[in-house]
C-alpha cells in the first residue's frame, strides 16, 4: 500500500501532509509487587482522569502481563509527539508520576512509537 504524502484538501488548492496526522503510541512499562498493585491502580486512575482533559489525547489502556503479574503496561495514544511532550511536562502529571516512581522504587520506562 502506497500513500501519497501530500494530498489536496477536497475542493481546495491547499495541501496537507500525512505526517501531520500520524498518531503516536506510548508504551509505559512498570513492575510492581502484589502489595503495591492496589495503590498503583489508584494512581493510574488518577493519571487517566487528568489525561482526559489534555489536548491531543486519543486513548489509553492498562494491561497486566499474564505470565508475569508484576508487569503492567499502559498504552497511550496521542495525536503527536508534541502533544505527548506537553503532557509529560504537565506539573500535575509530574506530581502523580513522582508518587508512582516512589511507590515502585524505580523510574517508569517509556517507549514512543509511530
């Protein structure tokens, strides 16, 4: 499948670029012990609530690895890397993220894909 990277807006002489509309997915991996699971779940719900009001946020899901109950993965979809970066630097998010990292005793791992 080949996609022309520059196309005209219908009924217009203006062009748009497909890159401008490429969503990004952020894979966020955390390891947690059984006793921390409930508190982590509450903190992730708090983050999700804050995320819903952010420009560029599309969706998110939280998964627990079947063969390793200590591993959690959040997959967060954003309109652009710029939108994600604005969220990462949001002061309210940083406070909750610091609570998560303190709870787990390690920094959260992030990977960005398009």
